[in-house]
C-alpha cells in the first residue's frame, strides 16, 4: 500500500533516466504498490477520485490569480493497451471544463508541411488545466521508425528535439506525466478477439491491427529507444503494467494524485472585504 507521502508509486514505476530499457524484463501483469487485489483497488479508486476532483478545482482556481502551473498526462502504448480506457475511467472523474483531451491520429496534409511538434503545441493545457494526450509527439519516433516514414537521421534527431520541447514545458510550469501502458502480445490478442466477438465493439477494430501485430518486435524496440532516450528528471517515464485493467486505472489515478498533491495548488484569497460584502448583500 502506498504511503501517505504519495511518493512510493512514482518511485516504483519511474524508469531510471539514461539507462537501457528491456521491456521483456517487466511483467505486464504486475501490480506494484496496489492496495491488494481488484476489489481493494476499486474501493481505493473512489476516494482517490474525490481527492483528484478537489485538487483539480484548486489548480483551476489558482490559475485565475496568475498561477501558470498545469499538468500534461501523456498516454502511450500498443493498440488495446488502454489509452482510451484510461481517459474514460481516470480522467472521466474530473470536471471536463478543466481538462483538454487530445487524441493524435495520423497527421493531415497540412500537419505534414510543418515540423512534427507543430500540431502538438496548440493542444497543450493552458494554466490551471489538466491535459491528456491519447498518443502524442512520440508517434513521430515510434510509428515513423517502424513504418520508415522518415529518414533514420531525421528520426534520430527527433529524440533531442523532444527532450528540448519537454524541458521547455517544465520550465514554463507544466508537470509532464508520461505513462507507457505495458501490455503483452498475448493480452492484446485476447482483447482484439473480444472486439470481434461483440458487434458493439466492431467500430474499434481495424483489420490493419492484425498486420501491426507482425511488427510487434519492431514496436518494442522503438518503444525501448524512446523510453531510454527521452526519460529525464523534468519529464520521467512511468512504466505501467497494463494487462490488468483495474491496476492500470488505479495506478494512473494514483500517479496523477501524487503529482497534484505535490503541486498543492491553493484557492486564491479574495481581494475584497468579505464582511462588508456580506452586509451589502443582506441589504440588497
């Protein structure tokens, strides 16, 4: 069980900056720091949701008094790893007015005419907001590498550009929480088959998903490089075992809560005389 100081899960899931990453060494069904099994985690998630909502309101309120801090949650992972599910079960507990959710798809023709970060900047959270990227700027060192959509030298240069970009975000008051949802190939197959079993899930299935599975080793290598080269103290990567959906949701809720509690946003003090305003309202 995580300690009340809220740091244990971050320490357990954070990838060490600059060290090689071997995804095969991480158990996709592990449940680090979970408060027990599925039932215990579900019981723990409800009070976490209330606390998250409270801190979100405080973050938003603080921005009205000039606090520029905001949060960006980056969700990356193989298909079916649960990026959309995380948005639904974790971010869905928050006030949508203070959230910015961006799902990045294949770039448009206009976006291709600019540098790969051009389409990302307008989607960043504003002061007081919690932003969520369902996929992100990392697609340009992942699928671009696997599918050979850019020259190797260009892809190689993008790691440094990503690091510079994320450093600039941190310096501007953005807390960057990057979560890699680590799913096994076997679990992905089970989830894809369940989509085929349910007509109401067919819209989420694409026959291309079958072809992509053939590229699993290449994707794992691409992720390993991205996790290794773009993990920094100001923007660390957290590896979240994702075979168990309940743990994935609990862990990301906990990670977000730990970061918000560390930010500890405060309601701004009113710049008016409360007692005087109360008396004026009584007479109004």
